[in-house]
């Protein structure tokens, strides 16, 4: 499957997906002049504005059903890939499509992998990352306002040594620490385990844009890929400087 054949395969695959979407009763209006161009406001999700890009995301959502976890398993996608092998050419590319999509070889296909192997390859640019962090902060404000603990005057949310940490003096930075503290519960160890942070990641993927940044939120935060998110990593990936480690004085002997 040469690069030229791969591009041709992706064009045929898109036609196949668009046909399925039309059969399901979804018809997109023809974009007007300039509507296919990326725009400054990332919340408008320019990558979802063209019929082609909408169709790619739609197909993923149709397959991601059991469970709906933003990943495609073999049981969810094998029927679709079987159709591709029979109906979409070139055959040399169709036969390798699952392997190409599952580029980290974990037997699942994430949304970012799906977009890459279908030719979309969404990118979370620095501008979009900044806008995503702003939207994430708005989500934290809403979450904070619904917290029942805030109705108890004697209650106060602990922060990591606030007297020694001037960087948490603003309301925005307080929220970043507050969100970390709310998730860091089992165990309370200043590290977010997958079980602690995955519920937030699901909400972020569904409700916080831009999607290109939301879809790899956990991977981006887990900078050292150890399956845990430290307070330093959390502050860094949400756009705030992590707390400085206290300087250690050399021992005198």
C-alpha cells in the first residue's frame, strides 16, 4: 500500500462513510464560500464544519457504542472493517487498515488514531490548547459552584502548602488546585490515578472543546507516561506553573 494508494484509499473510504451517513438520513448542506477554512475561534471546531470531516467523526461515534469510551474495540469495529475489506479499494490498503489505525498496537483505536488513519489528523495547536484550558477552567467553575461542601462555612478545601505557594493566589489557580484535590481521594497521595481522573476525562471529551485537545487530555497531562498525573503535571497541562519544590540546604558535616 504505497502512499499514493493510501491517499486514494482514504478518498474511497470517505465516500463509503458518506454513503452510510446518507443512508442513515444525515445530509449535510453544501458549505458556502470560505466555510471550509479554519477560523480563529477554536470552540467553533473548524475541523467539524466540512461534510467530509463531520462524516469521519460521525462514523466513529456510530461504532463507539459498547462501551462508549472514545475507543474502538474489535467487537465494535470488526464489522465495519470487514465491509471495508470487501467494498473499498485498493485492496492492499483495505487489508491493512486496522493495523494502520491501531498504530500503538494496543488492540483499540482511539479517536486521534481514527482521525490520523482516515486522513484528518487533528492537531491541538498552542492557540487551541490555550482556548481549551480556558474552557476547562469554566467547567471547573461550574463544578465548584455545585459542590455541596461549599455550603458548610466551616469547610475549607486543603491546598498543598498554600502559605509557601504564591502562585495559587488568583481564583483561577485556586480552582486548578481545588479540582486536583477533589479527584485525589483514593488514595490521597498527590497523584491522580486513572480511576480518579477518568470520569473527568469522559466529561471533558463530551463537553469541553476544542475536541482535538479534549480527546488526548489525559495523555497530554501524563507527561512522563507513567499512568499517573502528579500535581506538577496537572498544573503544567492546565496552563499554570507547577509549585516550586522547596530548596534543600546542603548538610554541614
